[in-house]
């Protein structure tokens, strides 16, 4: 558990440092200079659009595949038959 706390602290420290650096651009520029560049530069706009489009398509594909599979599993489950998970024995059907 101490290792997990250490890794979490290190992660959040880096995250906070990165966020603070984004608000203090060099050369006396205003605090929003990096964000203004992100919203106006065609390179960054295209990267942002492609990222959002990929996330949308991935979500859509997961819904199209996952919903019918979940529906099938729920409708065709046998009464009394469940999955039992044991750390020693793994995942196996029980019933």
C-alpha cells in the first residue's frame, strides 16, 4: 500500500506541475497564451478534432459490439449458473 500511495503522489505532483507550467508561459505572455494557441492554430485544432473523432468512433464501436453481446448473455443465462471467481482457482463456471 505505501508503494501505491507513493506512485499516486508522484503522479499527482507531476500533473499539478504540468498544469501550473501551462499557466505561466515564458516571455511575459498572458496566462492564457498556450490555450489561445491551442484554440487558433490549425495544427492543434486538427489534432484535437482527430482525437475527439477517434474517441467517438471507438465508443460507438464498443456500444455496437458490447450491447448485443451483453443482451445475449443476459437472455441465455441458465438459472443457477453463475461465474465464481477465486484467486486460487481462477475464473470458472459453477453450478
